[in-house]
């Protein structure tokens, strides 16, 4: 039996599983062993049922190859409903909750052969309350949120792939803090049925892997788009460096990564330009926060009505704030967002992708929260696809990187450009 | 005790409940009695628990007035999750399913004091499979679908208010067949959390009542917009008569209602114009059907993977068709829809509202299905608010009417215009 199966890439595992060179049971056991060894320290998993994971694996080993993820282990953020594992949404209100169904995204992965290892820790309703999960690079630090357990478990080689969601910055930020690849597809690209809603205009599903190829494999299943797996370019992309209006919040390591990226790309012959920042973007961060707060009041109406005393004070305060926003103001906010979205093409100009910070800097200390989604809110609101590319280290030795941004709906193009850029950044 | 409490309007009930002139228990008992008497014939209810309904009522009677729906009975389409009643989505797959939570829309109503009488019959996953529910005007006919039980129960005075959803024509069409007021708010106006998804770009929540005022009261709670309750105009609205490109499918009774509406409005001094039909609208019906089919494959991924043998053949065929649509085609479809949506303003011109058929004609026979959403697909796709106004009868003595259409987000304006128009149509 090959050593360290849990460290193999999803693509490598998938290839060997398709030919039966590896069994799903072997791979699943390797991941479960890693979890058993490490999760007492990392706390990435909310619900683990080794017997159930092994049962899925054995059943796949005994049957035909069912799809591109045949036998590949998957972590599922505990914001997705699962019929065979508890689903708690990171809230004591739902302790022991067992839905009757899998979320659509989970079902798509299982129909493609994935083995659901367990549910990964989410912050309370994918909001901001800090969870017990720690950053695998150093447990004094946060892995980010709200997809805390998914990012940490992939970074720690407990699973090659995991599902996440982003409403503000909940995929890209934890990917950045954990030094892995996180992909937030275009808004609407992955079905949301059975995924606990936080804000209907913003909630976007995606996932994590340790390489672009791994994330592309997962996304090809979630988006029902096989072309993502092989998406490549014949020529260098033209890259716009987008500093963002929040640049003053960028820590030195982020500024350094930004400058280093431009240099390395130029050195490799990639055309790089500095993308100007439209004044309208000033309003976007607050706009995103207000739309999220207003819609959360609706989405969490049941919890707010029936279980107000079991919401964290921080979330209750966010909801109270959202409840003070009028419908009229919300309509105006949505209209303003739509207008700016309509002008995104101009932002790209003749660039194929933008490169921009994913987070202010390295992960903050775990007791300070899950970090600030500042550099992500804009892109979630615009609905554009984003992929975090790790390639540097900060002063504490923690990961740093940048996110590449594509045009809405051009997820394949973004994936192709990211595949061109990432190896150059890593040099 | 006043006779026929079940026939009072929601607004009248609410007023008497707020002053304690009526108790919630009295009102609930009257509705339960009507259900007990009639539902053996109508089959509007999927799950009824009289003890639970009465317990809610007594609890409201014993406590303070909690909101504008205090003590008002409500039917909940069985596509909405409910924590205290089974939720089956009209499918044998979910027989006996008990979610841990109420859908957000249900919670908003309950937080406003509504008494949930029970769950009303939905077609399978709010799709087209015909249910057992019959039209209260004549049980040989369908009440329409997919909100079959909600429309039939309101029309039959089993409940003053009921919740519905529309993805193609599932609120407006049953309202038309049952001769009641049905309101589909603007897309995105009511939170969808906990409502079984069918198509993320289209699913819209709304409700039914026997008058505009009743529906406005319900919508004010669902949309958190008190202004809907009192929305009125000082001057006559300018009305565009929109024949629709499907006019050739309009039965004689629909053509007659359309002509009669124009005449009555003109006679009352309302400015009425014939709205020209943009050529682009030719594509919209198929566009809506294709977007719905593609997204249903995603939304029902779990049922299609795990329970394919328990889907109706008709739904399975729709899903198979949707699975043949590529993501690329779907993106192009969404882009085309967005473009046409951007031009809706031009369609309205200087009209305040449009009046257009809600259905081809009277309700078809029950064994022929739930009727054709033909005249609704366009408006659901455009995301505009629609309200069905009943005012005429067809050759079988069944109800006929028209829907009034407003600009997206202008639900208050539509409600005000509908309040002006409806009494004139009924003359």
C-alpha cells in the first residue's frame, strides 16, 4: 500500500481509482487515519462517521466506476444538508439535526462517486462567530471562516477536496489563510438547494483543493462542466493588477506578494497592467454588507423568531442591524449593485483576469475571530468567479497569496488563466 | 358566535382579532370545521393536525397581540418546510418527512401571529404532475397547479390566506382557475430559505386571498413592507392591455374578459392603450422553460441520484431534457433573459400597469392535468410582480380574470393600481 495516500492530489487519486490501482477503501482509510491523528488539535470536523465513510468506499469498490470522483474523499461544510450525517449549520439550535436529503451539491458529488468523509466545521450559519477550528500551519491562528473546517482539513491533508460557500469572503479568505486553492464560481453556477441560506443575492457554492487541477475536477462536477478539467490557454493571459480601494488595509506581506506577482509575471513575459479603480467601488463594500444583513434577516427568520436566545450575540446584532434597513433601501441597494455589475466589463478592459489581494495579510490569531472579508466582498457582490492562488509566506511563516478574478460566467477562462499564472507565481 | 367566520376576509378577521372581539380559537375552529366538511371532496390539504392548529390559536389567545396576522389562519403549500407538520413536497420520497425548521416565509407569518392550519397539496416538487385536489367551483375541474391546495382551500373558504410559489405559473394560474386573488411578488422579494427549490433563477414566493386587501396583508408580512397594506393611488392608473404573443391560445372567454376589461376601464375614465408586443418576446416562453429545466436538474440532483425510481415519469422526462442542455447554452439563455429584462421599462412605456391573460381560459378537466402556464412564463422570467384579478365567468360557469403586471420592485405601485382597477372590472 502506497504511503501517505492522504497527501496525493485528487486528480492523482482519481486516476488510480478509475483503474482500480487504488481502492476507495484504501484512500478513505488513509484520510480517516490522518483525521484520527490530527483532528484533536485542528478541530476541522463537526461530524465524522468512519464506518459510514468506509461503507460508501466499499460499496464503490464493489460496483462499477460511477463518475470522475469515484472513490475520492470529500469534506462537506456543515452548512450543506446531508441525509446520512448530522447537519448543525454551526449552531446549537440544530444539534443532532438529520435532514431527509442531501444538498444538491453533495448529491452531484456523490453521483460522481465521491466518498463523503464527514461534515466540516462552519461558523454559525456561515456567519462570523469564531469556531474551534485552528490553522494547520500553526494552531495559534485562525483558518479563516466561514468554511473553516473545509479549508483546514484540505490544508492538513485530511481530505483532498472539500465543499465551501461564500457570501462575503468565506471561500477565498480561508483558502488564503490555509495556503490552498479555493474556488468561488460565478454566482448561480452551482445549485444551492439544501444549502442553508444566508443571503439569497450573494450565497455562492464552491470548494477547496491543494491545486488548481484538484479544484477544477471538483468544480467540473458541481457545475456539470467537464471543460473545466482540461481548460488551458495557448498564449499568456493579459493580467490586470487590481490594488483595490482597501489597499491601505493590506499588510506588508500582502503588498509584497502583490509586487512580487507583478514582477514574476513580467519576468515570464506575461503582459501586466495596473487596473484603475472605479470610484463607484468605494460604495461596494458597504453595499455588500447591507445587502447581506438585510437578506440574512429573511433567511434566518425562523431562528430569529423561535430561537433568538440561541443565536450568538454577534449574529443577533448583525440581524438587528439588518432589520433596520428598509425594503426601499434594499431595493435601491440591489439596483446600485446591478448597475455596477453591468459595468464590470469596463473594469477588465482588455485584461483576461485580474489579480488582487484575497485577505489583508496572514491569518490573525484564532482568538481574534476568523479575519476580515474586506477584499472579497466586492467580488462576491459582483458575482464574478474567483480563485485563490497561494504562493508566498508572511512574517509568521503563514501562507499568503492573491486571488485571480474572471468575468461572470467565464469560469473556464478563469481556470485556464489561473493554470498559466500559478506556476509562474510559485517560482 | 358569528356565523360563517371562515368566510370573513383576512382583513376583517385580523381587525376583530386585534381587538379580541374574536378569539383565534373561534376562527381556527370555523376553518377546521369547513375543512372537515369539505375536504373529502376537494382534497386541498396534504397534512392537517387540528389539535396543533388549536394549540397555536389558544397560545395566541392567551398571550399579547404579536403582529398583524394575530390569529389569522394560514394554509402552507407543502413545498415549504415546517418544523411541526410533515413536509412531503408532493412526492412519495418524502412521506412523513419532518424538517427541523420552518421555512423563512412560514416563520415570518408565524412571528406576525398567523395560525398554521396545515399543509396544502402541491404537485410533485411544484412541477406538473396532477394532484388529487379539485376545483371548488366544480370538482370535475382542476384547481390548477402547482399551488393546487392553497388556491382551492382559499377559494372554498377553508382558510382566508395561503402561501404559494411560482416558477412558471403556479400562483397566477391556480388563482385564475379558482377565482381568487393570487399575488406573485417581484423576484427576490420574499426569502426562499426552507422552500424546496425547483429553479434558482425563477422560484418566487407569494400567496392567495379572496381580495386584494387580504393578499396585501399577507404580502406585507412576507415582504416586511407595511406600505402594501395601505397602498392606494390618487388618480387613475394608465393601463396597457398586453394581448401576448400566445393570444392564439386564448379561449373565447379569455378574449371576452380582455375586451370587457378594456371597455369597463375606459367607461370608468381610465386611460387604456394596447401595448405592442416586442418581437423578442417570441423567445421568452421557450427560454423560461429551458432555464427551468436546466436548473431543476441541479435543484433535484439528490432525488434524481438517489430516488430516480420514485419520480413521476413526466418529471423524470423533464429532468432528462434539462440534462441535455449544456452549461454554455444555459449561460446564453440567462444572458438573453437578462437582456430582455433590461428592456422591460420600454414595454411599459408610460403605462403604470399592464393587463394580460392569466391562463388560456377556464380550468381544464382535472384528469387532463393542472393547465398550461403559457401566459405566466414570460412574467416569472422577467421577475416582475403579478396579481391575478378575478372578475368574469366562462361557458362552464368557472372563473376567468386577468393578471395585472407591475415593474420589477414596484410591488407597492402594482398593489395600488390593482386596488383602483379591480372594482371597475367587477362592475
